[in-house]
């Protein structure tokens, strides 16, 4: 007597059932199936904690390998108001800058997850679709996870392989042309070239796929949301470089 083969387990919402561990690994190797599972059961807490842990590790390694106090002091000395500040004031700015930098880098992660989910939800609504905030946050978190893991790996390798004196803390992961330019290069040019980042494009692909699967958008609508936000943030970064030299 022949045995029947059981079909793959699916949820009531029509997506495959995957555990949290399976979604964390599947987003690297089976992103389409993973987002279908997230449509049925949206989740983001564990992935978000991994992102936060990676940000803390990267910050720790950066502060171990690079004299951030000297980096901040050099930045102060290059500012137009450097001559008007006393050494005591500069020392205070250095201490404050190191403390704020160590705190802000990890804290940015939950802010970006919460804000990114809201932007995706609004973007889907702008294109006539509907997605819950929880699902939008899950798309943002999981589409950010693989590129950020690779970014941290590249950055840690750079921090240990390059001389600390030659490392630019703002361009650790050398995955875009802007990272190849020197300190004296035009900040606007660096900002423009930095937008052509391989890992960022990987994240855009995952985000468009996620919005298409989870938000049930067409491919054009999903890419419209993702590219629209990408262009807005790129213009903000380039504008900041033009106005403030950052």
C-alpha cells in the first residue's frame, strides 16, 4: 500500500509555517518563502535583538581599534571655530563626543526599526495597498538583517586588517566607491558615491521582495515604495554633506 506524502505545512493565511530560527536562516537562502511565512506570522523581536547586538559589537571593536578621541579632536581642529575654543573646552567636546558616539550607534537600531516600519506602512498606503504596522516592521527588520550582518563582518575585517590610523570611522565597510576616497575629498562627492553601495542595494532588493510578499503589492508598487524612500534619504545625505560638510 502506497503512502501519501504530506504537503508542506501552511498556515491559515496561506503562507508556509517557519519557526523563528528558520526565518533567521531562511532570509539569507530562501527570502521569498521567508517573507511568505512572515505574512502569515509577522515577527521581528529576535531579528531586531540580533541587529542591536551586532551594532554593539561593531561599536566595541571600533572603539578598541581606533582612537576615537583623536578622531574627534582632529575634526574639532579642522572646524572654523577651533581657534576660539580653549583646550579645556576641546577636551570636554572630545569626552562628550566619545560618550555620545558609543551610545548613539546602538540606540539608532531600535529607532530605525520603529521608524522604518512606519515609513513602509505609509509607503504601501500611498500606493493604494494595506499593511499592518507589525507586518511593515517585520519587512524592514528582516530586509535589513542580511546586509547588516555582511556589513559588520566586512567592517570588523577592515578594523583588524587596516592600520588604525588609516581608518575612517564613517566609512568602515568598503562596499561603496565613497569609501575609497581620502579625507580631503569633497564631502558632497563622497556622499554621492556612498549611495551606490552593494549591500544597500541587496537590502533594497529584499525590501521590495518583502513588501510584494507581505503587503501583497505588485512588483512595480513594491519597488516604487523602496526606491522612493531610497531617493529621499540619498538626497538628505547629499544635502547634509553640502550644507554641513557631513
